[in-house]
C-alpha cells in the first residue's frame, strides 16, 4: 500500500504535467518512492548532488523541487539550472551517468565532500555510455557515486526483456568492482536504507519497480510509458490516488 | 602544433591547479605534463562519448578540463555529448583534436571540422595554422573560460 505522501505526490504529478504538456506517467510513477526518500530524507542539498538522468520522468522531480522553493523550467525534459535544483540537462538517455562520473571524480581531485546520486532507467542501461561509465567509476574507485536504476521493466515501445534485456547489469557491476544492492523500489525502508548506505566502492541500487505504480490501469502497461490520459482516465486515476 | 599543445598545457597547469588533461588513449606530446601532474591526467580509454560528458561534469565542479583526441573521434563520435553536455550547458571544456592522418583512411579523416564547429551555439572554434597560433588558441581558450574546440594538424615546421 502506498502511503499518503506517495499518493499525493502522484496526484501532483498529474496536475503539474497536465498543465505543462507532459505525459510520461508510467516512468514518473515508478520512481516516486525513490525521489521522495532522496529529497525528504537523504539529500543534503549543500553538499550532495542529484542528477535525474531519466529525464522523461521529470514531473515528480519538479514537484519535489517546487516544494523546496525552486522554480525549474517546466519542460518535458529537465534543463540544467543549478540555482533551481536541476544539475544536468537530460532527456536523451545516457548523459547523466557519465556526467556524474565526472562530478564524482572532480570531487575526489578537489577532496570535496558530498555524495553524487543519479537516477537512470532500465531502458537507459542499453546505452553504451552506461557501461563505459560503470567501468570508469569502478576503475577510479568513486565511492562518492550512488546510481539508482528504476528497474520498471518497460521502455518506450514495450517490455525491456523483449527488446534488449539488461538484467545482467547488477552481476556485471559486481564483477567489475561495484557494490550492488537489489531492493523493492516502492518499499520506503528498503529505499531509504540503500540510499543511506556508504561503501568503499561505487554503489549501484537495482530498484525493482512497477511502471505506472499507484494507478491500477497504468500498472505494468507499456502504453502508459507516454500516453496522454483522456479526461475520463484522468478522473479515474485521481479517484484511485485519493482513496 | 602538437609540441605547442604539449608545452602550453604544461604552462597552463603550472599556473592553475584546476587544469585537468583527459585523453582518449591518444597520448601525444604529453610526457612532460604526465610527469609533472600525474594526479591531473586521465587517460579514460576508448570511451569517447563518456569522455566528453565526464569532462563537462568536471567543468561543472569548477575544474578546467582539456580533452585530447584525434579530431573525428573527438567531434564526430560524441557529437550529441558535445551538443548537450558542453554546448547547451555552456561549460568550459576545451577539446583539442589532432588530424595528422591524411593517409590513414576514412576513419581517421574528419569531416569539415570548421562547418561542424560552426553549428554550435556557445563553442568557440580555433583553427591554428602553426605552433604560435596553437599556443595562442590554448591561452585564449583558458582566458575566455568558454567551451572551445581547437583543431590542430602537423604543420611540418621545426618547433621553436
């Protein structure tokens, strides 16, 4: 069962995205608990950084930034604006992680504290830069880097397992020197504990999630990766989330 | 021109500890730099795309990354990384491309680098014709603190 905060955030996602022409509900809903725990409990915005690499799922991220008084540009994919909490321009997949590797490496060079968090999608794991970055991060021992995969099993045109499976990513990461945790990405305790964990290696969190989580007719349905809800569906979704 | 690059990057690094040299497994005229600044040198291997994003990440943290590779591997392969991570975000990454391989086949020959560089919004293109202009391009790009691409080649003249 989702708690009140989780449901309310999803409702706000519908409101904000609808008003601004966004429509990636599936991926926005699958990462809500990850984002809530990051922003409400983990991130120290003075030292830490978060990069929303799966930029199409930006709406929950925008809502959390708004709650903190930031005013990011409300486009369908984030535009870098560090004064408003957006650390990187993303949307084309596979940019946030190598950038985070650069930031983490720079922090090591400068001996500057803080943890760099990146949220990527499972479809994004098909990008070559994801694998390049994994090699670079372990080679340079970037234990100030935490990567979370929103493993919702669905990408733009269908199920990841049918298009190009990436299930091996955890095993590969472990083999090349990452610390890997596999969690239920909707369980607040599991999410919070894994985000707070500190290791001597870069940390990969494989967060098993459900695309469209929280709205019964959107859950695990590829068409809700990017589908504009009719007024009828919107009403139904809001009713479910208001219960 | 490669010698001028090698000498000037050392000169800059001596002055500013934020200078970082990143290479995509193309180590030309870097011996002196590597010897003097081993902690500020990164050969990232054959990861041309991540190399650009990584450099942009370093620039976002206040460092001054200089990225070196062969021109087509520097501009053409990671074109979108240059577009989004460097140009769109206007981060001061300086990319130095060397194109000394006229007889090495199509993979090592750049398309028209001048035309490619001219497309970007914020990146300044430098096309030095000799070692003096190479040094000037390196110094200018440092002072300007803007994203830049410097295209060099073998000019056949003795290094002064």
